[in-house]
């Protein structure tokens, strides 16, 4: 045994505009931290970026985005702070809110 100690990951506070708050490690996806702490606020779907259920708007803070399908968050939207919570790693404290799909991304219902 080397006796080498591994530093604990840096922890950040994630606040939802609805009032909930939870802690998230720098190397942890925001959705996973929310689920681990049994916090409501953001819908949960596939947990891998495929369904778009956990679409959020990051109102404040710094973060790293992992690859996301452009069918759920376009490049322009990502530049405006939209993301999938399952694909976000915090780099600072964050303020987020659930963000339903944009109207242009919702399926159209055709009338017969």
C-alpha cells in the first residue's frame, strides 16, 4: 500500500430556480447528483443524452458539456445555456431550471 491519498473531488452547489438545492462533485453529472440525493425538479429519462427529458437551462455558473444530440439541444441553444442535465459537469456553483423542448423540436400533430 503506497499511503498515497487521493484528493476529494471539488463540490459545487446546484440550485434550481424552483428553490431546491443539492451538491454535485466536479466530476459528476448534474442529473446523477440530483438523483443520488433524491431531489425533484428536472425530469429523468434515459440518463444518456438520447431522450432529451432532462433538458435544462443553466441560468448561472460555469460548466463542461459532454456530447449531446443536436436534436435535443442545438449548437445555438447550447450557446444560450441550454443543455441536458445528464451531460453537464459543473465547474462552479450553478443555477438551473427545467426547460421543455423548444416548439420547433416538438413533434407536430397532424389533423386528419
